[in-house]
C-alpha cells in the first residue's frame, strides 16, 4: 500500500511570500492530485499530474516520478490562500477508484 | 460549488441509531466515491461505484455500513447501529471515467457526530 507523506504539517507565512509544500510517496503511481480544503470541509481539486509541471495562476505543481516526490508552490501568497493542502495518489496498478491521501498541510497566510 | 451536493450537511445522532446520507453527483459523471475524514487526517477511501455497480469497498467499511447507487445517479450511505467512532466528515466525490487519471469533484461533506 502506498504511503503518502506531506511536509510541513503546518506552515505560517507572511503575505507575499513564496510557499512550497512537499509530498512524497512510496510506490509507483498513475496520477497525483493536489487538493485544497477550506474550513468547513469543501475540497477543491487544484491539479492532477502524472509527469512534469503544471501552472494555474499563482499555483505551480511539479512531480519527479523517479524520486517519487511532488511539490506545490504558491507565489505571492495571499491570506485567501489559507487552507489545508492535500496530496493524494492513485497507485499505478491499483483500483481506478481508490485515492490514497496524505494528512494535509495547514497553511496560514498572515496579512 | 463543484456541482456535487450532499445531504444533510450536519447530523447529530445517539449511539445505536441508524443514519443515512445522500450524495447527488454531477449529472453526467458515471463514477461516485465515498470517503471518510476524521479531524486532522486526510480523507480515507470507503467505496466507489461505476454507474450502479459497487466496484470496490475498503476494509474500513464494516458490515454496519452499506452504500447504494440504485439508478447510477444519486447514492446513499447508511450506517447502522452507529458508534462514537463513526463520528467524522463523510465526503462524496464524482468523476467521469475517460482516463485512469480523471479529476474527482468533491461535495461539501456530511459531518456526523455520534453522542
């Protein structure tokens, strides 16, 4: 079973700072997702990656398949970015339905 | 709003009672997933459907849990004889199966508290 580890668990930043959240996994995957969860529970899918890099606005996600590692970067952070960021993977040979989630990184951006 | 709705949003019940949650996915999505999330943890997979067929169940889904998707549209998750350990957020997600890596869209969740 894949083990998904995220770091850091908690992160506090000042508005405008560049932020990096890391995710590592133990077994080969077919896809990796970055998700954002706001207080109250709502989860929004940010990126789905199987290789390389994706960019959407101030968010950038990268994945290194050989190192089994992904990073989520936020440029020019803003208080509205405060949320829990969750990494989730689908095992390469595993079920189509089953995502394995990390515990999340709680980000707080101070004005 | 992702287009996935869940009802109710909150449920408080006494230990031993039965509860049922409903999920309405995005209408053209043929896959539907249930997850459970406890405080400070990431979500854990419970089960998923492709159309009306339940294709996989996690070992977390004890006999007290049952899920259905009778017409391949909405789904229900029932917990019988609730226990305090069932207190959690129950999340539903849906997706359209085009490739193995399709995006899942999550509902707002149903927060269950068992007293």
